[in-house]
């Protein structure tokens, strides 16, 4: 998947974003939230089992709680990770909507 720009939209309490990842194996993250609660997360690329697990774990959580728990998580020597990139997508969602 080629992702050029981050895109966001909000309709009747539903927020969506397609976030371009930086510094991880995942190329992009698609997030849907409703009234501040994560409804769905899809990672494009990355470690399939790990990203599916993260998606399932955060479903139903408040956006703020996911950010608080996962922000700053690293992957090996990398300064970021797929969970950390998810928090950045959620922060972008929060700012733009």
C-alpha cells in the first residue's frame, strides 16, 4: 500500500484517519473511533500477529487510555514502534477532528 498523506474525516461522532507510519515495518494505520472510543484499527504491513493483537486489545478502549498506555513504546533499537505509531495516529485523529 502506498500512502502519501494522512487523511482524516469526522461525521456524527465517528472519526477516521489513515495515518502514514514512520520508522516501523507498518506502512500505515487506519483508525476509526466513535465518541472518543476506538472501534477499529487496521495496520498495513508490520508483524501480522502483533498488529492484529494490538488492534483487538485496543478495540473498545478510550482513545486517551490507549495513548497513555502505548505512547513511547520502542521496538528494539528503534525510537518508535507500531504501538507508538498508533498513538500518533490517535493524537492526529484527536487534533484534526
